[in-house]
């Protein structure tokens, strides 16, 4: 059994509840040149700085489309320069100022020659040697537009990645299933119209509203003549998943038992992110809630719900589809959601014809990353969330994967980048960068934390407007706070550069 985490893998979302997805495929088209890629990728980050006031009032996730992006143009029209003069009276408070680099992205004025690898090495080496990063630390920096490796230390050394492994999990799922894929939860009715079965498809975000809609649809079907008004038997089917339900770390507030049927990720409070007490029977709880909703819809179920597969010949009478995979990926990365990450790994396994288990998911995700041409030497993907200390990846793998997600030839991977927390504004980076930091708004990165393990992998826009993909992995650290500060300093030097 893996060593238990000292604290949650990542802190919950703090300032930013609802950024939707940058609609990159519209702008990043095959044949885009490096300058175009830098402009678009950089602007996607910089727009966050300009639009943050509107974002905070924009609301929650909306079918994978980040609401903030839809108001970005309006915000830019009504706000001034770097200090955001001209805020509408009564509107949201202005965002903290950040250095304006739009001219740099356009490569028009005031640019110095791009820093070479030697200059980058000079800036990174002292920070990478910080004692706070423990006994082993590795790093890779890649120019996303060209794929050129600008800096490397221990690029092929396998390291425990903690939650940054979610970058690999989500990329594999997007590659296998596509960003528009939705996970279905169904209700079937037996040929004799006496048995309803709630069939789990693996959607951990299923909620009471969705179950109520399913109950209403099933009740309507029965009223329309399929089953009359007598009592029906209710069963629930979790056979889509196999293998152990408990994560190797055991019962834990960071993840529920992995089940094809659950409501609100098995949380026992009203939260939707971060650590929380979890049920030990997510499928049973979902079925019992569904039974109550059927009763409210006029359908009597007797006896109590029981586990069982839908009978042969049963037909679907109600169906609920999850948010698109792109939205699930973004939510998994922004919130560091372990339950969604494990679900995405199993969806990848199902697509590959593998059992939807920890072992089947490992084989399927690994095969999908191999098909993308990524360096997998030394990689071991024991789970999808990064809670398992048996996970091993290299800094080279994560950095190249992030660069691949920015490639115009792979628009299906773009949610990997748009889901990354934004320095100083969202997710697990919301409180890790001060408003005055030169990196605020210019870094998007996934964090990872286990006892003695700290990691940071993402993208940064440098002083020349280049989009850099980076991965910093450290082990043997003794102070999580000091290790995080050191990792943030490393990312900052990429964004600051010669600015």
C-alpha cells in the first residue's frame, strides 16, 4: 500500500470557480507559423489578466465553454491599459496590474534577441539547486512552437509526479475519445416492464438534478403504457467497471471508491472540489437517491434497490449525458479532481477494449501516449490521479506532452492547456503568486504534492512572446511550502526572462 498523503494532493479551487475553455481549435489551424502560435497561445493567457474582473462574476462551468472567454472582448473595450482604467461603475473590481506584453507577442517593438539555452541555464540552475527541493530534482523546458529543448536536467530520470500525472491521463483520454465525448448514464426497462435498472456509465459528476431528470423520463415511460402504475423492482448496474474499487492508498478524503455509478463524486457534504468525507458505497447511495426521486415522480419501487445487471432485452427509457470530455478535462486539471481523473483513465481503457480497472487503465493510457510518439522510457502510470506513489514519469515526457498539446496539428489536446490553473488567479495556483509577481497571469501549470514530492508542469509566456512548456519534478523535500515557493520561482524566471 502506498504511503498516505501528508495533506491533500492539491489545495481546492480558491478564487476562480468558473473559467471555461479557450476555444483554441478555431484559431490554431494546421499550417500556423511559430509567430501565430506564440500570439494565440500567449494571448490566451494574457486575456485572463485583462478579463479577470468579469470572470469572477461569470458563473460556473458551462458545457466546457469558459464563460470568461465570451466576455473577453467586451472587457477589453471597457478597460484601459495595464492598470485597467475605465472600469464600469458598479462593476467588478479591477484586476491587479500585470506587465503588458501584447506588443512583445506581436513582435513589433522593444524586443531583445531570444535568450539562448545558456542564458536560460544561468537563470534556472541556482533556483533548481535550492535545498527546499529536496534530494532529487529534474527539469525540462521546451519551446512549444519549435519543439526545441531549451534546458534539461535529468530529462529521462523517472520521478514520482504526484498530481501532474493528470496531464498524461487527460491527454490520453482526449486523444482516444475526442473532446466532444460524453459519458452516458441510462435507465432501462425489462421486457416485462417490471424492472427498472439504473446503469452507470462512469460519470463521477452525476448529480441529483440529473437523477431527477432520469426519474421523470422513466416515470413518463411507465405511465405511457409500458408498466402501468404498479410497483416495480429497481436494480443498479455497475458492471462497466471492474477490478478493485478502492484506490491503493485506501479510504481517503481525496478520492471515493472508484465506481461506474456515483453521485457528486461520493461526497457527503455539499462541496464540489477539494478533500471531503466520502461514502463507502457510492453506487448504492446513488440508487437509493434515485428510488426516492422515482417515488416523487409517482413510481413505487419495491423492495429496496439491489445490485444487478440490466436483463436481456431491456430497452433504454431515459438517458443523461455528462458534460463534454473537454469540460471534464478542464475541471480535473483546474480543481485537481482525483475522481474525474480516475474516471477519464477508465473511459480510455473502455475505448481500447481493456478492462475498466486500474490495471486496464494503465495499459490503455500508456498505449495511447505511445501512439502520440511521446518518450515513455521509465514511465509507469499506476493510476490516473497521481495519488499512487508507484507512478513514475520523466520531466521530458511531461514537457513534450504539453508542447504537443499546443501543436496546431493536435487541436483535440487543447483542453490540456486551457484547463491548467492560472498563476495568481485560479485553481491550485490561485494563491501561490502575488499580484505584483511578473509571472501572474503568464503561467498556467498543474501542481502536484505528496509527502516529500513536489512538482509543477505547464506553460509560460516568456519575454519574447514564446510559449514555453516546462516540467519541474522534485523529491525528498521536507517543507511543502518552501518547495512550492522554489518551484514557483523557477516558473517565474521563465516568464520574467529579460523583461
